């Protein structure tokens, strides 16, 4: 099981596409920093359909005013919860 | 404790940013301590395109340094066949021998290595 992190906007690179392509069922994905723009990207549903656990960092969502655009399929997490995820998934792939 | 295997993933083209060179430095250092492999994804594959001429750019052509990987015992060098195809490249266009893997095998690499470092 892998923890994928995306910290750049998927509108300006292939991070979302690559992450989806090179993931496996049960993997988790965390959107942070500019990666939270993935919440409003048309390809977000691909990750959900691929049976990945999708998370996004609350502080980064709020800072960018995206709090009203969060789909229910994405779990909003705090920094401590992010740390817990890192413990739960010791292996990470940053896209 | 068993020795951890490291996979270094190069994702950026050369010369536009420092990422590639940093990644290469990291592999060379890492290989002194543990088993290391390199995976070129997306534009990262351009780092090892043959015949880079960096003179006019006043920067060093570090692509030749990749040739030293074999001397450092780094023999597992991979790329994605799809990413080659997208760029009309074949492994013959590259400065060193690389195993081109189908997309499905890339995920297995992530499973095989203990630590994945992306540049």
C-alpha cells in the first residue's frame, strides 16, 4: 500500500493522471498545497473510481477558498491526521 | 534490520530546473550505502537523451554522469515504454541501456522498493 501525495495543481501538470495510472486498490492519495486544486479538476472521479482513499488537507483548502467545492468522496484532514496517515502508510510516492 | 532498497524517480527534463541533477547526485550518494535503482517517468526521460550540447547554455552536460551509474553498482535503470512512445523515442535514443517497462509494471516497482524518492 502506497501513500501518494500531490502538491501541485493538476491543471498545470500530469500529477493526477500519473497518480491514477500508477496506483493500486487500497492506496491512499493526499492533496496538499496547490494539489488541493485537484478537488475541482474534472479527472478527480478517476481516483474515486479506482478505489483509492482520497484525502485533502483542510488548511490548504481553506487558504484557497475551496471549502465550498469539496466533493463528499474526499475526506478532509488536519495536519495531525496527515501524520497518522504517514504512519499508516510508511511508503510514499510524491507526484 | 534488512537493508532498504531505494528507487529514485526522475520526472523533470534536464537544464530547466535543478531537480534532475539533484536526483542524480542523490543516487550516486545513496548507492554508496544501499541498493539503488533509477526510474525515468514523463519528461524525466529527456535527461538521458543522447547528444545533449549544453555549451551555448553555459551549463554542464550532466547526462554523461549517468554513465558512471554502472561503476557505482546501479544496474537497475527503468523507464516507461508509454512515455517513450508519447515522445517518439526508443531506448536507442538514450545515452545508456534502460529497461523499458509497460505501464502495469511500474506500479510493481513501487512495491518492490522500500523507499521512493521523486525528483
